[in-house]
């Protein structure tokens, strides 16, 4: 026999099972008058629910109901349940439920109720229970509960429990059943009810005894809401969370970048930049943004605007203001950062090594008209070693700026010098030299983000296969986006790793994923002592005590990672011409001679460039 404290909830289950069903209706229950029922209800709720919960729910409900349900089978009752639902929907539910609840709660105290309930449940389950009851019931029952009870039960259930189960059941059913059955039962329970009765009864027994009717309904509502809006709400929540996380990550990154941006030696003060496609600028203009200086970038299909700013302004807020108007990733906003060629180290002329002696290239490169771009200082094209070289130069500095030519002349000679006493790596190459450096009284030879972006755009318009960049500096959003555009157009970008030393932070643009970072080694394959190190390094090439043309005449020997880049650029351009559809970069990596620790490392990257094996 089950504990007496369970009889009230069991009686409710009997009512729900017996009302429309002929078999369940055969039960004949009797009991005391109504005043005795109410007294019993109050006593049961106040004194015996807590004790009966643990014993009845765990021992009686689980053992007597769940185990028997799982072990029994029978003929399906789909048609019978459907008939009951249709009859209920058509109008008889409220009167029938109220009448049966009052009658069966009154009769539920009878001494033999436990045996009768067990027999009724067992007979009903034997006709319709199948093995998959627990898999689908939650979605159907909880959807109906969520639609019917959420709005009303939470405010009324506490008072209902205090005054009796009879009143609570009647009030909640009257308020919720009418709205829920047509919407929830008809749509869901008709298809799944034969798979739901076991879990419905078990949950009603366990939750009703353990937590009282209020907690049962509230838990059902919460679970029902979660399941019913799973596909809609969860998707929206996930998108909102993702967007929130992206915004938070952006704020963190911008905060980190601010530590670089406040370095006034690395920026042009009181100025910010915007780069985007032309239609984005049209939208910004409609919102009141005015740009005094706008440069077309036809090679990229973009526009570049320079904006004067107050002496104190927050670039993060400016960036966010533009993004709020045009959308994320449609415009790049940043400061006008400053870049340098890096400190090269002079070497004794007598120890200088010519480019052809430093590394072996296949003989076919001598006759190849490679298209190589370079972003550097200006080039002294009057130097004897460069007079017959094919060099197309253009300046991207200010009109009144003083422009240096030492570094650019050295790099151009390593690539394309064409004399009997000094021969570059590709003497027949078409070199497109973009001059971006100018002299600054306080900071020496510098280049700006504006000059770099404009120079890269010109090189893309010229149709070069590779671009040699022998400079380094801080990260910049506009430069990063411009380099990514170049990569998408099939142009390989190669840049110096930097001369900051083994402990230096990564230098840009070499550290960008779209750029091949090149470090320098000596004739014995030993890394240049001032070379940067890091995971971003890709290749090593000769760059120590390298002989090159000196602006104004003669030759000099220098060391630095910027002098190693022309070797990788010439090798890549050659492969691009020999195999237009091939993966030149992959070939360079696979053919490199491994140096240092096995495999790619933070000192030599994939290893020493080996163009003769390609």
C-alpha cells in the first residue's frame, strides 16, 4: 500500500485517467463528506507532504509505476486518446474536469483507493504504453503547460495550495485549459500522447509530492518555455552573445592598441584616417562626415581620407562612430602611423659579399623580365650599376619633403643592377620603385601609413607579381586591409622581419598573415645578431655583410633583415613567371634548407631560401 499522504495527488491522476475513458470510468470510489475532505487536504498539505515526498516519490512512484510501465506492453490507445481530446476541445472539458475533480477528490480518502488507482493505471498503461515513452513526452506536455499556465498559475498557486488542492486545481484548470488545449494539445498531444502518459503520471506524482503543486507548475512552466522557444530564442541569444563577445574582444584589442597609439613618436599627431569603398564614403557624407583630403585607390577599388582631429581625441570612439553608420568590416579607421627602414649595420667593404656570390640562382633568371615592386626610399637611378636597369620610380612623399636615397638604391641594386663588375639577382627585371621615406628633423627617415597605402595601390595598378617591403613599424588597420587586398589579387608581399633584436616584439607589416616575413643570415647560415625572432618568421636569406650600390656612386657593405628581402622577392617572382597558376610560396617553403631546430622555428622560419632547387 502507498502512504496515505500520496492519496490526494493519486486521486487527481485517477480523475484525469478515468473521466472520458470507459475502462477508467468503471472505478467506483466512495468517501467521506466534503468537510472531511477539506480537513484532510489541509492536514495532508501542511503536515505530511514533506515526509510522504521522499518515500512515496522514490519508492512507490518509481517502483510501482515506472518499473511496471517499462515492463508492460499492450494494444495502442491512439484512437481512444484522440477521441478524448476531440471531445474535450469541442466544449466539455471545463465542466467535466471540474465535476470529476470535485467528485474524485471527495472520494479519494477511501481506504482502498491505492489498490484501485494502481489497478486503473496498470490497465490503462497495458493498452497503450510503448518503449519510447520518455523520449518525446517532455516537448509535448511542457509546450501545453507553458501556453496554459504561465500567465496565471504563479500568482494564484500559493493561495490555492493553502486553501486546498481542490480549489487550486479547479482555478488553474479553468484559467489555463481553455487557452491551452486548442493551441497546444491539438497541435502536439494528438501526435505524441500515446508516448507521453508514463512520464506525465510519473512527473505529476514525484513533483507534486516533493515540491507541492506550486513548485511543480513553476518548474513545468520554466522547462516548457525553454523547450518551446529553443529554436527561436536560443538562436537569437547565441547571436546576441556572439555579437557581445565580438564587441568586448574589439574593445580589449583597441585598448591594447592604444598603448601603441599613444607613442607620439610613431604617429602623425592630430590626424586620423578612413579607408573604404566609394559607396561607404557616400553614406558617411549623408551622415555629416566631411573629408578635406580624399585619395582614390584604383588598384584596390578603395578611397583613402585624411581627417584633421582635435589635439585630444579617442580613436576608438571615432572608429566606433564610423562602424555604427556603415557596419563592421566595411571601413577601416586608424591613426597615421610612422614606419622606419630599420637600423642597418655597416660592414667593412672588404668583407662585402655580392648578391650572386651569396646565393645561387638558376641561370634562366638572367633573361627573365620579372615584374617586381618595391616600397622603400627613393632610388639613385644615375648610379652606374643602375643606368641600364629598368626602374620605374614614383614618389609618395610630400612635395616639399627631403627624401633620402641610400636604402632604396641599395635594394634596387641587389635586385636589378646590370653591369659587368656588379650584377643583381635579376638584371632584366622590371622594377617599380615607390618612394615613401622622407627626412624628419626629430625622427630621422620615416614613412607614413598614407604613403604606404598609396604606394601599394600604385604597384597593384602596375601589375607587379611581388612587392619587396624593407621597412617596419607598428600595426595599422588600414595597412593590414590594403595588404590583404593585394594578397587576394594574387600579389605576394615580402617584408623585413625587423632589426630590433631577439627579444623585440613583432614588427609590421612582416607580422601580418598576408605577408612573408624574411630574416637575415650570414655566409655560414648563422642568423643576424639583431634580427627579430618570433612565430611569424617564414624564410631566411643572405643579409649580413652584403655588397650593394651606394647612392652618389661606389659600393658599400651592410647588414640587416631588409637586405635579405630582395633574395626572396626575386625567387618568388621567378616562380610566378614559370608557374603562373602554381603555389610559389609553398614551393619556396618546401625547398628551403632547414636551419636550427627541426621544422619551422622562431629563428629561421622554414629555413634558408634555396632557389637553385626550384
